[in-house]
């Protein structure tokens, strides 16, 4: 990750492709917020975006269910896929309740997200993993950082969030997402937690205050292979790689905007 003496996140705005991604996202978000349906039915759009975002996040973690199946089901404890979908839905519902805490205590929020995702807590839930504890993450493979490295990098990430930054919201959200995927700080559900944290960062920044631009939809739509390729760029730490990851996250937000715009159009036609 590039650094800058006073605001390392802001320095990332100069990476290749990032300024264009930020501008494109801002324009897309402004368009959907200007939709006439948003003036009257924004709560419905927010609820639908949360549902579709949860479905997308679960799909990336191996539970690629049809939207109507996610909407219809009430039992999410029967098998691993159902538990993944249930965890994604719980995280989507919880994220909006944690915005006021995020800027003061992001590590508390991350611990809460893991607790909510796990649902049935044991002594490994809601805290970073310890030496010898195995990481169960169906999407991200490869060696995991040591607990000591996890602790140091989580503290550094938290300090950046609490201090605030002049970086665009997209940059901050992408770094939060990328760092959590890289660290896999918990024994389970790291991908779901990372994407929920990205959503909190986007909403809490004021870019998407009503939560109607679900990046998770776009991540899923671009596919697991593209997601992993972009993430490998982030892991590389090169300017080109980190810039490509931020741009990928930007495209995901834009695809989330497209999804919510379609919902607005359907509501306007009376079809939803």
C-alpha cells in the first residue's frame, strides 16, 4: 500500500485508474439518488438493496442462491450453504446499526460483525484468531498472516479510520475490504465480514447514506475469478495492483447502482 506522511489513504487517490474510478462512482451514485422514486420510497429501495447485497456476498462465499430463494427461505441452519446465506442476511441487517460506532471503534464493529455472522458463538467468535486456530474461508486460499501480524495491521487500519482521511470514500472502503480479506482475522466468515465492512465504510462516509448502492451485488456479478484476480493485485502491494483493486471495487459499486436503479424503475412501473 502506498503511504503518505499524514494521510496514507488519501495518497492512494493518485494511483493508476483510481481518480477515474472515483469520479465514475460519484456520478453513478448521484444519478440513482436523483431518481424520482427515491424521493418517496427510499426505504423500500434500501431494504431491497440490503437483501440483494446479502445474496451477492453469500454467492461469493459459495452459496449462490437465486434471489427469490433468499427472499422465501426462513430456515438458514440446515446446511453450510444455508448457514452462509443466513450469515450474510444477518450482517446486512446489522450493518446499519453499527454506523455510529464505526468511526470511534472499528475493531468493536468488526468483532460484532463476526459474532453476528457466526450466529452460534463459541470461544473463537468475535475476536481475532489465536496461534494454532484454523481459518475456514472458502474463497481466499494461501498462507494466512500470523496473529501478531493481524493484530498490528488491524490496529493500523483502525487508527486510519478513527483519525479520518481526505481520501474518497471508495478508496477507504476498498482498503478496508482488501485488508480484511488479506488478514482473514477470524476463524470463519472473513469474506462476508470484509464485504459488510466495505458497505459500512461506503454508507458511513456519506457517499451512500441510505445504503442503496450494494457493492456486494457488483462483486458477485463480476464473478469470483475477477474478484480474486483484483484481490491478488491488492496483495501485490504494487501501485498498479492496488489501483486495480480500488477500480474493481468502484465497478462493483456502479453495478450495485445499476441494480437499485432497476428496482426504482420497477417500482415506478408498479411491477414491484
